[in-house]
C-alpha cells in the first residue's frame, strides 16, 4: 500500500488555521480554466504557506509511475514564485475567517491475477469560511501537477468524480478497480 495522505503534522497545522483570517492566496493567472501549475501561496493569520503539487516516482498499481503529490507547508513569502517561464503570481484577496477545513482523501485499489494493490492520497482541501463561502484546491489528475482552484458553495460536488478512476481501467483486461472517498473535517 502506498500512503500519500497528509501526515498528522500537516493536519495539526491545518487545525491551527481554524479561526484565523484567510487573507489571500497567490497563484499564476488562470488561462481558460481555473488551473495553476504546481504552487499556490496562502497568507493566513499573518503567516505564509505554500501548497505544492509535485510529481514523485512511486509504485502505482504494479509498476513505478510519476504521481502528483499534494503538500502544504509553512514558508517564507519569497518562496511563493511562479514555476512558469516569465510567470507572475496574482494575489486574490479572501479576507474571511476560516471556520473549518475539509481534507479530501481517496482510496484507490486495483486487483489483478489474485493480487491487490492500494493507494491512499490526499486529492485536495476545502476551506469553509465564516461568510458561508468555500475555496477548494484539488489535484484532479494523478499524473498532473496542475492545481484546480474553485470558489463557491458545496465544492465537494465539483471534485473529480470517483468514476473517472474506474474509467481509466476500462480497457485493461483482467484488472478490477475500486475507489472510495473520505472527507475529514478539521475543526
């Protein structure tokens, strides 16, 4: 089993954000879609954090693959820089208080020739704000460093459907996929 979910230190860090002001986030400008490449910066309660999506070589269902792994960590403001050539980060104000944070984890497994391999990963986070608004950050595709950013309500319904995982295996005879989602509310 490969476990790429947020560790307990990351969950504790998220807990420390509850009740603080989500001042703004910064990222590359959107081009056609609300996706940005590899990094988003947060200013929360006077502190700076970076969310990253980086490819790492891990065993993914019977062979090694480059898989996008989401991480959130405190950082210095100067570390929030575009990964695009000549990229320029855009600051988007939020100015709202965080009341809870949902961590979205998927469990994916594939059975083949009597063997089963399982993968656990954090797909995204949803910030619930005092105004009732939500902001989500999601890695929608396992092989992409793109982070999808959405603002609105009931954003969990806009996360990549679990059926997409099963569809990936439709043409792979002898492989049986299974996927489930868990949403952990950090308060």
